[in-house]
C-alpha cells in the first residue's frame, strides 16, 4: 500500500493548481474579513464557484440569479464558501459571500450568509476589488456593519459561557453520508471548545485576507472536508489539540 499524503489526511489543504478554472478571478474578488481582536478561530479554506448563468448553489440552499428584481443585471457571480474548523458552538462552520460583477467585471453588489439565511447589501465596503465583511465573534455570521453584533452581544456572551461546544460535530445536509455524528465525536469537540471560551472585545482589528493559497474550487473543498474533520478528531483523540 502506498503512503498517504499529508493533504489526504486532512492535515493540509491540497496544493493549488494553476489550471483550476476561475482561480484568478476568484482571487481578484475574494472578500476581506474583519474579525474580533480576540477571535481565536480563523478561516482555513475557501471554496469558490463561478456562475455565468442562473443556477443552484452547490454549497448553500439557494438559487443564484444574475437578474434579480430591483437590481442591475450581472454578467457573473462568484460564490465563496468559507470554511472554519471551529465555531464556538460546534466543530466546523461554513459561511458564504456572493459577489456579482457586470460585463466589465466591476462589483455591482454582494450578498452574505447570516445564521443560515442569505442577505444582500448595496452599501458595499470595498478594498479595491474586494468586498469587506465583519465576522461575528466566535460564530462567524457575516455582516457589512459591526453594529448588529452589538445587538446580539448579551445573547452571545451568555451563549459562549453556557453553550460552548454543545452542538459537538455539526453535520449539515450536504455532508450527510460523508460525516457521521457520534457521542464520542461530540464529546471531543465539546471539550475542546469549552477550553476556548472567550469574551469578545468587539474591536474588529484582525483583518483576514483570503489569499490564493487557500482558494479551491468548491468540489475540491467538498472532497477535502471529511478528511479534515477526521484529522481534527484524531488530533483530539491523541490529546494533541487541533
């Protein structure tokens, strides 16, 4: 039997391949994220999908439309599925940003995920070609403004203290059959997260730039995620942390 590569174990991302279609475009418009000063969990990988016509998202329960009512016609949309190993409540998180471009590849508008929902914004915060979103401390839901996090602050701080890790290993519909939730896995994840409870500063001074080396076509990321989860859990079993 041949040796299993480190990437196949989930310890590291697959190497970026220059022939991946759309990689240059995905890099050019990849969002920048502003995270809490005390945020311990950073994104690890980002899967992208490029739409040149209407179609269903492969990683989020929605249809991508290039001519939505009340908005200008878009020529392309780029979907970014942002993978975190950890949310304060469970093992792994997947949040999304959608960037819509006109024929000249100028950013028209953007959409973002918030606790399972999808919302749009025309009041774009841009850094060159990159839309900028704030990330909810510990939970990673996205917003064009940090003000909404202040509204959530009392609930979240209580949640961090009382419910850290309570959801264990999260298994969303797109990973049913690829990931299996068990009491042992839930307990490992919960213990890890209870040891990492923190109170956010609500000062969003960590800027996370999605760089080329963590961008993957969504099918590549989807194949890697079960390997990553298996590797994380094995690290916890061995007491090595993750």
